[in-house]
C-alpha cells in the first residue's frame, strides 16, 4: 500500500465519521480490569504471550464503544525488552507481529458479525501500530521527563527503533502511531528513519507534556513540529497521555505551527509516577466532562480524538455519542 492510498483510507474514515474519527482508549486499564497483572517493565506487552485473548477482548470492547482506530498492544513491546526475558530475536519479532495481527483479527471479526444499520453506523476500523518512545522502553518514567542522558545520540535512537519499525510495518497495519515522544532528538530520529526505510504508511507522532507548554524535555512544540513539518511521511501530529485540561490550548497552538492533521488522546487527568509505578489522584475528569471537552477539541480542529491511560470503553462511548450527536 502506497502512502497516498493510506492517506485516502485515513481521510475517508475521518469523512465518514463526520469530520473527526475516534481513537480507542486505555489498553492497560482494561487489561487490568479483566484480571491481567502487568506491573512489569514490559507492562501491557506481557499479555502478548501471557493473555493474548484479553487483548482481543479489549479491542472488541473499544470497537463496540465506537472506536474508528485501534491502537495495537506494542507500545511497550521492544526487541531488547523481550530478549531481556530470555527470548530469541525470532520470538521477540513474532510478538511484535502478533500485536498487529490481534488487532486486525479483532477488527475483521467484529466487522463480519456486526449488523450495519442507520442507528449504529459502524465503520471498518483502521489499525495503528503503536511505537512507544525510547523512554517507555527504559520503564523509568523518562518518557515524561525527556532526559535520556548524554550517551543517547540520534544514531542510537534510530538503531533502537529501526528493526521494531521494520517488523511492525511488515505485519500490515494501516497506520503507525509514535507515542509519548518527549524531546526533539527522538522526533528527528523518527522522521529520518521513516525516510531511510521508505515507509509508505501514514504516521502520527504524538508528544506528551507535563506543563501544557512544552514537551517533557523543556523544548518547545515549535522546535519539535518544525522537524515534523519537513516530513511527507508524517500525516498527523498531536498529544497523548497528557491531562485533558491542556488539550484545548495545545490544539490551537498546533494549528498555528503545523498543517498536519491533529490527533489528541489525553489520559484521564490522573498523574503517573514512573518511578513508583502508580497513578496519583488528581481532579480526574468523568466521562461526561470528557465528552464535552471532545466537542471543543473537534471544534478547535482535532481530526482524531480518543483516550489514553485510565480512560475506558465508557469514555470512548461518551466521546462517540457526543461527536455523533447522540444522547
């Protein structure tokens, strides 16, 4: 599939969704709800070899809630991460492929069984292969600090992402989702890598933010988006796993500095303590408030809206109903 064809698929699903497509919500949250134990450096990727049926179950729940785009379970799935558990390179690569195949199978099985009516207006979901930042692999919270150390060079970041990217692309996703990118150097690494590997699948790059003004490293969004703006491989840019109260302002800011489509899928508003591996309570938005905010985000210019950590199918159903004008 060429990149133009991929863009056409993306634009078509956005158009059919009424101008704003819906991304799914938190994967790990639902896996834990269904009994998975994922307090581990591999996080939700543990379920790729321990509980793959739960991954399919969660994908199905999000499609039933109205998601147009499924994000795969590969955020924390890395080759060195799997190898550290004694797996061979072949076994590690097979798990990356499995993350995409589970989402595709879930999407196709759901599509084959759903009854298409004017009332539900389901659309065949697209599958976005999740590629977490280098900081996510470190599992030390550095995707929320952007501080990787002086030994982490542009080359090292490209080498880290290269084979994982190749394997995920080979598994046949519709989109690529680079998530919680915390600094300019990793943005540059991704953009260069997409060119070097001649990737012809539309991609998005989403940043995290801890203050609503900068990426976690302290660099400006202008600095990071100037790198993305030069790439014809990156179709979308946006924010994930940041508090929802930041999103209004960031969409308006992004609209001024990039022509890329904007994707936003914030967390629930709770704060993740990466060192203690726990969520810290805050003024967490309930689903009704999230739905109201989603309407503002759409009106501000977002083309893809969903949820990240601690959001649920209920959150996504509320967003879906709000954007479609359902009670």
